[in-house]
């Protein structure tokens, strides 16, 4: 039967081709240039576009878009997945008896989890160079990567025959009816197989052998479960070219220098320890940064018409049930019994169970939203009182797994700069655009003039009517349009499917000094929680109405934002945020009295200043305070004491400036003034 398939191309043209034709054939028919450049295909058989192997035949009429290296996201994904397979093949060639498990692509590369041969012990960094060399040989061999569909029984038999118990276990558990695909690298009996959905590049030679690097080894449990076998995970970073790889390695090096955990220790800002996984111990200097940031935010909120509240840390589980969190967030909540523990008298044998296990449960709040609705519900609210902008620097806890925690960026206890705006429907656009303006001022004040705005649209699984979604999405769109920031210059973009299950949201992504982006700010509409917790106001018509609730944050959390500030500024915080703004350092002890006088004058001018009168060489003092990232060092010796001057050495500058004490005070006061208080 010579049935022809209709393949539509992006330019609108349609080609009729016989069954068995592949995207690679179409690329070749279009021209040799494209045949060489095409690495994969987006194929839509009418069920949505799917990224596929370039050599996989069409199964019916289809729309085709050929993917080349210029489609960078797709190309990177494919390359990284290929690197993961090649890593696994290389490890098995070098270390017979090693079992393979899984190896996905990651944000900057790939990893693969292995069960080392019995008695061999986990892989180490010392193994990596040999594995890299083996990978380069596999790439040089240009092995074809061929997709095959297997029956479950054959696949399990094959894995068992090869001693691959992890793969066999997985193959036996894949859902009935799922097509089991295998990728074969190379040909003949020696071909290397991995079970995989694909897609892959056509052959290993499509990769640049100089565009990857194995980076580290760690432990990982089979299927992420601590009860299972410990595997050995090898990580790599993978790119399309050596140039891309090199640029990435430079970025990593720069990021390591800026790592907030390293700088936080050097600057004595905070520490973390295992006794309080994911909760930060803020030291005096770190907490000074926090206090300045909080005071600044509070002034901005006051000026923006917000009211500040403080709500309970622990509430009854029934309250969380009503708000819907108990169902959705239960696994992330810290739960405590509402019970006085039973402990025996000291020295007595009466050591019954400390907790009965029958008490009512309470939960430490993972978010502030329900408590704010409970405040809103006190008394009767008239339409005239809206909008109500209710802010709280709310301390929340979420039970994140230890492995997910990262310094002060990803923690279990964090304080949000949270607020909820309760408003009428007709106020929504205005409130959201006001929020965008406030956020713009704050980001610029904090040193982030560069940020992008994105609109996350309705996800597949969602609450609420289509009309509600249409209206909410359009309101957010309109609000950004009012501010004029819905342009490419502002990174304006709509993200289909990325909204929360109850509402769309605007996301604000900061770009930092080394080009990384951080999503911090967010605002989202919500009509569900006011409904669940029965919040209402009396409208102009005398009837009860539901307010719209806006959840919004500018910094996200203080912990994470301070982490971002530290990395963005590489520790050299703006003077107004610096915990110690100046140090007066003596060259000789003769200048001690004068140094004390300078310190007193600066203190009374409101500067956070310390004096360093130690009998140490001035270069030693300079080095030490530079490491602490103190913005200004005021060096005083005999001559400065006699002349009433100071020699200012500013962090990051080569030369020192000599000026009168009065001039120095004026300079420091001006730099130490928070941006919102400058004239
Ligand atoms: Zn694969
Ligand atoms: Zn909220």
C-alpha cells in the first residue's frame, strides 16, 4: 500500500511523502545545508508538538519544524541527554560490573547514577579524567543512536541477563501500555543499550567533544529513597561548543567567589548548623543588614498606603483544613500536638509517653494568607474602605528535605515581605499597577535596575471558571500595560501553563551582576481563599460581595534576598546597607586619642563605625577590613591628628584621599543615607 503522508512545514508548504519517511529525509530533500544542520524535529501528529529524533519515521500526517543548534534550548537539552548516555557507556566500559540506573539532563549539564561493582566502592573525583577520556573516544567513534521499541518481557530478560537489576526493576514497573523504548549506541552485539524515552541526536559524533566536563561525584539513593541502595552520582556540565563551556566555567568561578555562604562566614554575617537545619543564626553584623533592609521596606510600605500586622505563628489544624492548606501543603508543614508533654518528676520512675498521640494538632504557619483573611473578617468592611493593603514581615516554616536546602537561599524558616491587598474588582488593575511601580522603585534602590516581568497563565489543572481566568489574566496584562513595561525591553513574556492552580501571577526576575536571574517578586490574584474563608465587604448596593485578594511580595524572603544581595555585590554592599560603614584605623599609637575622637564624631553623625587601635601594621589592618568588606577605612596617624584630617581608603579603590574630618563626615553621611531618605 503506497499511502502518502502529508507533512506541513512552518512556511505553510505541504509535502507528500511515503510512509517510512523521517524528518531527516525531509531536511535532505530541502537542501544539504539543512540536512547537516538539523539535529532533531518538532513533530505534531495532531496531539501537540513533540521533540523527536531526526531519524524517527512519521506515523501519519504531521506538522514538522526542524530543530537546529540555533534552537538553543532544545539543542542543549538533546546534547546534555546524549552526554548522560555517553557517560554511562564510558563508565561501563571502564568499570565492568557497574550497574546503570538513571541519568537526566540538568540546568547546566547532566548526571548519571551508578551502582558500582561489588567491592569497588563509590566513584571519586580521581576517576573523572579517565571517564572523560573514554567519553571523548565514544564521541569520536560517532556511534549511531538508534531508537528501538521492545516488549516488556524481552527488555526485562535482557536486563537480567546483563545483571542490570535496577533497570530490570524499573522495566517491570513501567505502566502497562507504555511503549518501552531503548536507545542503542553503536551496532552489533557490542552495542550499548539504555532504556530511555529519548529523543537523542542521530549519533554521538554530533556532540562537540570539547564541550563537556565532569564536575563532581556525590551519593544518591535509588529512586531518592533513603531506605534504598546508595548509588554513586557523577555530574557533568555540557554545552554545544567549547566556547559555551568555557564561558560557563568562568561564570562558575565568579559565582564561587561570590558564594554567600563563603562571604557570610568571612564577613561574620550568619551561620548555619545541623541542630537547626535550614534556619539561620544571624550574627550581629548580618542582622544589621536585615534591620536596615526591613526598616527601608517598612518606610516604603508606609508611604505606599499599607497597614502592618502581626499574626500567630501556630494555628489549629482545622483552620489550615478550611483554608485548603492541610490538603495541599500538609507534607511541607511542621505539625505539633496541642498538648502539655507528660514528663516524670526528676528521679522518678514515672516516665510515661511524653506525647499521647491523641491530642489535637496545630501547625506552624507555612504562609500568612489565612491569618490575614481572619483579620479582614473582623468587623464589617464597607466598599469605601477598600483597598486594604495588609503587610506582614511574616516568619514562616516549610518542611523542606535536607538535600534541598542551600545556605540562606533555600531554608526552612524564612521571613517573607508579605502583603495581601483586599480590593474590589474595579480596583484590581490600579492596585496591580501601583504594586509594579512600588516594586520598580525598590529594585532600583537596592541595586537591581535590570529585571524582567513575566505573566504566568492558567495551568492545565486549575480551580475556577474560564471567565474568572480570562478576567484575571487580562487584568494583570492591563496593569502592566498601564506602567508601560509590557515590552521586550522589560523582558515581558507570557508563560502558558505556569500559573498557580487558583490564579495567574506576575513574576519579577532580577538579573544580577554576573547575568544570573532570580525570581523574587510576585503578585497573584485570588478569588478562591476569600470564598473558602468567607471574606466579604458591603458594596454600594448594600449587599455582601467577595473581595479580590492579591498575594504579593517584593523581596520574596529576607533570607534569600540578602543572599542574593551578597552575591550580586560580591559582599561589597552599598554603604547604607553595610553592617560596619567605616573603621578608623591608627598607624601609630600616638594617634589613639584622635582616632577615638573621630569615632565619636562619626557615631554621633549616625555612622556605624568601629575603631581599630591594635598595635598592628596598617597593611595588615587594611587587608583584614577589606576581607570584611568595610566600605571605608579612615587611616589616622600623627600628621592627621595634628591637622584634623583623615586619609580615606575606599574598598576597591587604589588611592587614598586626604580630607578634613568635617568633609569626611559629610561624605559618609551622604553615602550612608538610605535611598528613600535622600533629598
Ligand atoms: Zn536517553
Ligand atoms: Zn498569600
